[in-house]
C-alpha cells in the first residue's frame, strides 16, 4: 500500500495528471479507501508542492500542473465520497472569496458536504459578496461556506458578512469559514459562526447547524 500511495504523491508532485489518475485507479482497485488516498497521498503532495514553492524550487506553472493532477485524482474519488439521490439534510452555498482562485480545498469541502447529505451550491472561485448574498436568497441556504487561501483575500470574508447583514439575511444563515490562513480566532473576530480546519470537520460543523 505504501508504494501505491508514494506513486500518487509523485504523480501530483510531477504534475502528471495521466499518471496520477492511473495511480489513484490502482489504489482504488487495491481496496485503499478514498479518504486514505486523499489524506495520505494527494494532500501531503500538495503541501510538499507548497513547500517547494516557498523555497523557490517550484514556480506558479509547477503549482498549476500539480493542482491539475490533484483534480484529476479527486474526480475519481468523488463518486466514492458523495452520496447521491437522497433527501438533502440542508442547503449550503459555498465559494472561494473575491480575488482568490484556489479551489482544491473548497472542492474537497463540497465533496464532504455532499457526502454528508447536503445540497451544495458551489459558486466557484473569486466570488464577491453580492454573489454570495444573491445565492443565499435564491437557494434558501441554511449555511454559507467561504474559503480563502491568501492573506490578501481572507479580508473579503467580513465584507460578505456585512453584505448579509445589509440584506437582512445574517440571522437566517450560519456562516462557516476555512482555508489555510484562517483560524478560530479570525472566525470569531469577523463574526462568523464557525471555523473548520479541514473538509471533514467542515461537514461535521455544517451538520451541527442543521441538526
Ligand atoms: Co497559491 N498560494 N498562489 N496557487 N498555492 C498558496 C496558498 C501559498 C501559501 C503558497 C506559498 O507561498 N507557500 C501562497 C499564499 C501566501 C499567503 O497568502 N500567505 C500562495 C500564493 C502566494 C499564490 C499566488 C499569489 C502566486 C503568484 O501568482 N505569485 C497566486 C494567487 C492567485 C489567486 O488566487 N489570485 C497563487 C496561485 C496558485 C495556483 C493557481 C498556481 C494554484 C491553485 C490551483 C487551484 O486551486 N486550482 C496554487 C496552489 C496549488 C497553492 C498551494 C501550493 C496549495 C493549495 C492547495 O490546494 N492545498 C498553496 C500552498 C499550501 O497550501 N501549502 C498555495 C491543498 C488543499 C487540500 O488544502 O486549500 O488548504 P487547502 O484546503 C484545506 C483546508 O484549508 C480546509 O479544507 C481543506 C483540507 O481538507 N478548507 C476549508 C479550505 N477551505 C475551506 C472552507 C471551509 C472549511 C475548511 O469552510 C467553508
């Protein structure tokens, strides 16, 4: 099993989408759980890519191909993590905040939420406050989830919270935030209802809002 997991890491780090998909397929066929493939293989590989970027060994193009390889693997894991065709336990509007194009973590959160039985409206990346507010209005969401990966874009989270207040929606929806630079203290500071450090805890937090 260790070898298969190592090959997945290598596939992502080399930005080889085809190989990554092949290695993930091998792992699934070998009976390794989707969660293990993600947590032991793909996520550590992205963390390593980030470290290499910080050290100046990787540049944006390397990060981009690594992200594409990761996404290829995630597409295979999706059906294993998501429960289809069941009555939703609640509705979540999800997006990466304005100015921010990182979506791997947000996509994982979407998968886990769907796996937990939520109907998810995924607004994608670079989502401004108005778009979040409109989506909450039109979907009647119980929870809004905002993701940010940059210290320069996390400041757009409180902007959305203010816009929800202005629209008279703040009391109707729970606000959940996450992403690498986000902490519990920051969530409290900006008046969010909760923070989750990873995708599975995000799903657990959202469930606590609807149960
Ligand atoms: Co960017 N990038 N990037 N990048 N990138 C980081 C975030 C960075 C830390 C790298 C570094 O310097 N070490 C750094 C940010 C520094 C800072 O702000 N302090 C950085 C930078 C600087 C940049 C650019 C500015 C680089 C440039 O152009 N010079 C640029 C900005 C573009 C923009 O957004 N406007 C940029 C671009 C990119 C790419 C496009 C090349 C690519 C993104 C591709 C994509 O997402 N489709 C990319 C990548 C891949 C990364 C790193 C390497 C990996 C991010 C990732 O996908 N991690 C990242 C370094 C790192 O994080 N180690 C980095 C894997 C993912 C599973 O984890 O997203 O943290 P994460 O999600 C976690 C949790 O955070 C949590 O759950 C997930 C795990 O279960 N979570 C939530 C996430 N959202 C949540 C929401 C929730 C709850 C939990 O509730 C709603």
